[in-house]
């Protein structure tokens, strides 16, 4: 599993994911839980630096490695 996310992409994913998690906690019921769980996806992909959707689409924001 090679990384396919650049640093800016990873930071943006983690920040957006954390925002979704916090927003989900502010909403009561199943919708809030769903939003929080959905927020985990960008946090995890940003933390590990690999996005399965990017792999399927052939996208790589890492830049050129020497």
C-alpha cells in the first residue's frame, strides 16, 4: 500500500473529518451518529496517507518521488 495523498491533502482531510465529527456530536439522534461516523473516513485516510478511491481513480497528490 503506497501513499497517494500529499501533505496538504492529508491535513485538509483530517481537519474536515474532525469538523464532521464535532458537528455530528452537536446533532442528536441517528443523523448525528451517521455524520460522526462518516467523519472518521477522512480522518483515517488522512492519517494513513492512502485513499482507496484515489487508487481506483488513479489519482495521486503526493507529487513525484525521487
